[in-house]
C-alpha cells in the first residue's frame, strides 16, 4: 500500500446526504450552479499548480440545519457551515475561512455507487470509528484504491490509510490520536509524491517487478502495478 495515496494538496469536502453519483461533483441533486463552481474551482487551482480534490461527505444525520464544508490545505483543516448549497458561490476558498479544526477528523470511503467493496467494508469501519471518535468521523466519496478498502483519510495530517477493517479500528484510532503514524495501514501523505510518501517512513523507495492484481473484490479484471519494495 505504501506510496499509493493520490496527490492532493487541497481538499474540498462538502456535506451531501443524498446518493452520490460515481463522479461526486455530478451528484444527483446538487444544483447545477454549484457543480459548475466546483469544476471551475478545480481548474483554477490546477492552473496555480495545486492538486485539488472534491469529496462528498455525510454523517449519520440529515443536514436540515445547514451543510458542512471542510477545506484542508497546508496542514490546516477549516470547517464552514452553509445555509444553502448556493451560498458556496460567494466563497473564496483560496482565502482562510471558517473555523479552524485542530482535532483529527476521519473520512471513510463508503462510495457504493463507485465500488461495492467501499460500501461493504467501509460502512462498518465508519460506524466503529464514529463511535470511538465521538462523532469526528464522516462517510465520504471515492478516495481511490478500491483494492485497499476500507480507506480512511485523516485530516489535517492528510494521511491516507487502507485496509482499516472494523476489527482493527480501535488500535488504528489509538495510534493516530497519539499523533503517531499507523504504519500497518499507511498508504501515504497525500501532499507528497509517491517516493516521498515512502521516504517519510525512513524507507528508501525502490520499485519491485510488475504484479498483476484485481482492482477490487467485486471485479475480475486485472491491472498491472509496480509496488515499492523494502531494501
């Protein structure tokens, strides 16, 4: 799993309690204007040399009192509450806004319309993690890497973890809350290039021979990967 976190240095996470489309920006009932705003914002950030990613998130409640939105960049996580989705059109998310969140916040991929493995394994992990963290865990849309489900993103540290099954959540949570790295599950810190994700663990990154793997527990087709190996 090491060195497999997607390159992201600007996370946009928006609460959306309805069904997520395979492409989270095109979620079924999200206003068209908001979809266009997100598409333009991603393009703008890329033009500035950033690596943005949009995620849909939801908790265990209806968003009747507003919609939560998180922005994570440069080691900081901020939270903002929107009265409506259209309110996002007036925000300049490249500037600091919202309340600074200093505690670890957990985002577990449960995106079943993208891959059934994420829903099958991710929901159980989210349930346990949400209880242990006293409500600091969210379900989120596709994080990449179906074969590593359940995947868990921890912000503001921006580390992505894989195969965090419900049975190992308690030990995983204790390690992360102690400000340590859960190396058994680590895929990498998303702000870094793959090689640097591996170097963060004090390991010299060397690519192994090609390996044929299944992309997901529900798919039979194979893909070729070149995993890092320890020397």
